[in-house]
C-alpha cells in the first residue's frame, strides 16, 4: 500500500514544525497535529516519515517508520492554495495522486468546522487492494485550503471519522 502512496505522497525533511499536543475534543489515543494551515487529530502512535518530495504533500504520517511495513498512512498538503474545497478536490481527483482508482469513487460534502468548507472523496485503487479517503478543507474568509488523504488496505471507519471530524484550516498565522 505504502509503495503506491509513497510515490505520490511526500514529506520534505524539515518542511516545517510539527506540533503535537492534546486539544479539547481530541479522541482518546489521538493527538492534535498542527502544521502550516492544517490542524488534524491522528493516532498518537503514528510517526512522521520523510520522503523525497514529488508533489504538494508536505506531511506524511504512518503507523510504522518502515514504508514496506506500514498499513495505514496519512498524507497532507498543509498549505495547498486558496481555491474553494469542491474545485480543489476535483483537481486532486483528476490527478489520481495515489494511482489508478476504480469506477466506484464518491465525492460528498461533509460538515466542516466553524463554517469551513469540507469535501470528501472515497475511493478504492483499481486493483481493489487498497482504500482511500481524501478531504479538502477551505476557509473562505482566510482563503486557505488544505488536503488530507488517508489510505490503507482496509480503513477503519472509526479512525476515518475521527480524522474527518478534526480537520481544520487554521486561520491564525501558522
């Protein structure tokens, strides 16, 4: 799984400061991460991995340091741009950043935090072996957009929901 994701989702070494902490509302076993314009809750045991930069993703976390052994991975573009969420997600989807997908993918608008736009893309790789969810969040007032992608052989719905519920575009200076 990570082989596909690692080719497209990247973290530049030293790309920024990653702040881990416990925020009110953070689920048990999770930690709040803030980098660039993005704030998101992720499982506390996940580790940041550095990969050769090949695209907009500047933060990659996974359940183990070894790319070959990782079962779950989160990639994020912490400062993607200024365009609204729906249009940005269409661009991300068209680029198929994690490899070819099957025809059963689905886009939907979900509730964002504090009036922020949040769109979700559920997909399965065309070989049927891996699942993914990508979210694009946009704060229309601050004109900031972030992208978060979660991939695994089999995604746990609780983890997916906890990540989704926590995605926030930070509007204060990052």
